[in-house]
C-alpha cells in the first residue's frame, strides 16, 4: 500500500514547491540581512521595523510563488483558487437538479406503481371479458340451435297451416278470372255489352274453380261487381283514345261455406301491341352434345326464361301464379319428342301465334333449328 501511495503521488509539484520555498526564503533572508545591516529605512520606518517589513513581504512573495507554482502545475489548484464559487454554484444547481430529478423519479415511480396496478386491473378485466366472451359464444351456439329448431317447427307449422288453408280456401285472392280489351271509339252500350260478356266468363270461371276445390256441384254462387267502380271504368274507356284492357281479379281469399259470396275487382290500363303475329318472342341456343339435362329439363328452362323475357317486355302476368300463358300438355310433349331426336346443338325459338298485347296471354309455337 505504501508503494502504491508513492507511485500515485504527483511528486513534481511538491518538489517544485519545496525548492521554490527554499530559494525564496534564502533570498528573503539575504535581502533582510543586507538592508538591516545598512540600517535602511522604508516608508520612514526605523531599520528594525523596515527589516521586519521586508521579511513579511518576502513571506508574502513566498506564498504568492507557492500559489503561482501550484496554479501552473495543477489544474485542481487553479480550479480551487479561481473557480471555487463557480463550482459551489454549479454544485448547488446540480444538487437542485438532483433533487428535482429525485422528485420526478418518485413521481414516475408512483405513476409506474399506479400504472402497474391499473395494468393488473386491466388484465383482470380482460380475463373477465374473455370468460364473458366464452359464455356469450356458448349462449350464441345454444340460441342458434334453438333458432334452428324454432325455424324447423315454424316451417312445419307453415306447411300444416298452408295445407289447412288450401283445403278450406275455395278461391284465392288476386286470381285472374277473365280479361278483355276495348278499342277506342266504342259507345257506352258497346262497352257495357263487352263488360257483360266478361262478367259471364268470370261467373263461369268462379263456378268451375270453386266446384273443383270443394268437389261438389254448386249451382249458384253470388259473384258481385262494384257498381260505382264499373261506372267509373266505363267513363274512362269512353274518353280513352287508345286500346284499353280490363282484367277481372278475385278480391280476397274465399273459403268453402254456405254464405260464399265472391267480390270481383276490375283493373284497366293501356293495351300495347308487344309481339306481332309470327314474330320470335324468345330464342336461345342449347348445346345437346354431352348435355346432362333431359329434353324436358331443357324445355322447362326455356319456358321459364321466356316468361321472364315476356314480363320484362311489358306483358302482365297472372298475379296469383306469375304466369304469362300456358303451353298445352300435348304441345309440350310433342316439343319434347322433337327435341329428343336432335343430337347436336339446337336453337329453340318461341314464335308468337297471333298478335300479343300487354294483357296477354302469350300464345306461342315452338320451333327448333339444328
């Protein structure tokens, strides 16, 4: 340890200080002795006191020399002599900043503790929410299963209700029971005659439908028309300068019973020539080679697309069945037989059989082009 002290000690300033002190002491003593022997006075002082003053000045010079040598040789000494107040001020500022930092650190620690507690609470809440989510998902699955069961039961009930209603309903609402058209320029009597013929057809259709539904022969079924609506309809037809159609529709659902009375609703509108006689109503190309569909399926598909095309072109469908016309069974099966004999591709065309107006029906002939 002593050797380490010797090695780490800065001997240069120490030796320099000792040598400078010795030299200045010798010089001061020599000067003091010299002026003392000569009995020199300084500042009108007696020689005794002048010698003491010279000795004091020499001591002061020794101190100044020591400080000068130390200041030259050591940065720490210069700092201690000339920068101590500044160092104290800096230390005070650093201590103040340190205290501020400590307070900030304490606040941050408190905030961190609070945040940690909040994080723990949030984690607990998150776990609770996860558990709630699992419970809700389980409840959702149970509700979906219950909903499927309810839907199946509802569907079954609807089917049973529909079956019951179909058994009890003699005539459904919005069934097209008859229609006719009136050209412009007719007189009131001619219009009334046309409406009377329409009413007769409606009565026959009602009788046929109700008799077929109830499996009984009904001789007389009251069929009623609104007189005020009929008069307003006649007035509208009289002033019209265009062809007008009149459609007779059933007013509501009618059940089989002793007091069965059928109310008829009349509708009118402009009758426009939509397809001319012999004009193609709809055409489509089918590839039969390797086709998986049967001729019946292909023809059914063609007729469905024909119905959509006619409705889009302005043909009024039957509100109850959404049909625009019918193809007789014999005509249909004849078309199926002809289609079954074609092995390659074919173009199926629906050709208008007579002029077809807005009210329909769409009466067609089916043609095939290989």
